[in-house]
């Protein structure tokens, strides 16, 4: 009697196991990026309303066994919109996930173009978006950084779009007095030198640097990396911090499009230097006696012709302009 009862129990267990096997269905498929069609490994695939799930392999493929009464699979991945797919009467499911724009603002481009979550950074950084750069129609991109990043000081010389720009991050960090941060455009350093001119007795003009060649309309974002930790990968050249410029690209856009932005600015001269336009260069006799006459000219007779000459000097105390020729 015991043997018959044991046999009956085993038979019922096998029957139940067979029923459970029949009550499940196996689903396979692949997950790709909606933007460029590349495979997406590590995507979470979950049967909605249950704890049954799996993740995609390195090729973006997955295989999952779902209950027979399951109706929906949920696909989720960091930085992408979660997608639900009905699985009724389906065995193969191919899904394309779309990047989420809400989380792009939390990503910061750091050294060497590496993108990281802003909250995961161990140092101070500020990101300025393209919309903030072109809002005021700046003559060059550096002028648009006024007040956009804490700790960043921007100064410029008069001259409009060709004026030089000096940027300082968190004050002077070098005993040599060099303050200009390293400028990096799409991973390429721009060595534009210091914003100064030591030629005091000669050319004292402050000219624009290579920063003027960057079109603000072509910039997608600017990341300001502050301090030694932020700029460690760039070495000693980044002792004053780094300004990373990421240019725009055609990613995420379909078809052909043209954007046109036009801005016009007019500069008015506020003050002009007061030049004297009465006398040329030369010395009065009480300053230097070079044989000049009462009109401060030197006379030389060449081939019987009297020629007037001027004392070669940069001091403008010479004869009065009279419009008559002189010998150079």
C-alpha cells in the first residue's frame, strides 16, 4: 500500500512539473540604440509585474523565460527611455531604445573628452550650454563666459571682435604670474600664450589670440575644470585650470538642415588722444644746438640749391608745418 501511495505522489509531481513547463514561454531578441543601431549590452529586461528578468549580452541579445500569462516586457538602461513591449503571440522581440534628453544635462565632459555623471565628480566643474553662449551674440566665445562660471574671471581689451581676452580661474596659481588656463577644443590643446605684452618701449598693443578663431555658434558646451585634481590628466600645462570646448556635431539629426544666425554690433569711440598737429619733430636751440635757424630748420646747399632738413629725433618740438618741401 505504501509503495502504491509513493508512486502516486511521484506521478503527480511529474505531472505538475510538466504543467509548469507548459505554462512558460521562451522569448529571445536584441536591443539596439535608436540613434545609430549599435548593440546595447547590459540592458535590463524584466517581465512586467514579476521579478523575472535578465540582461543583454555583449551583442545586445537576450533570452528570457516568461509565464504563459505574461503580457509585457520592460527594457531599461541608464541614460535611455524605459520601453514596454507587448509580447502576446511573440517569440522574437527586437527593441530600439532612445536616449533620454533629461539625463544629458547631468553628464559633464571631463579631461580627455571622458563623459561622467556630474554627481560622481570629485572636484569642482561648471558646464555652460550652447544656448547660454549665443544668447547675447558675443563677438567671441570668451566674452560670453561673463558671469557663467563661478571662480572664472574674464577680462578683455578694447577692440571689439579682434580684442584680446584674458581668463583667470580662481586667481593667480603660479609664482611666474601666468594665469591663462589651458584651452582644449575637442581634445586638442590650444596654446595661445599669455595675455600680456612686455615690450613696453616698443609695440604695446594687446592683440587677439587663437580664441578669436572659434565661432560661438559651433560650440555645443563648455566645461570649466577648476583646480589640480580636475586637470591632472593634462599635466603642468593645466596648472591654471582647463576650459574644455565641445563643438557641435550632426548626431541625432536626420536629413539636411541649415541654421542661420546673424548679429551686428557697433562700437563708438568714447575718447580720442589729443595729438598736436602744429609742429614736426626737432629741438629748439635751447634744448640742443644742431645749427638750426630761427625756424628750427637745418640748411644744406647742394649744387647751389638751398635744402631744408630736420633734426632726426622723435621729440615733437621742431618747426611749424608750412607745407613746403624738406630734404629727407
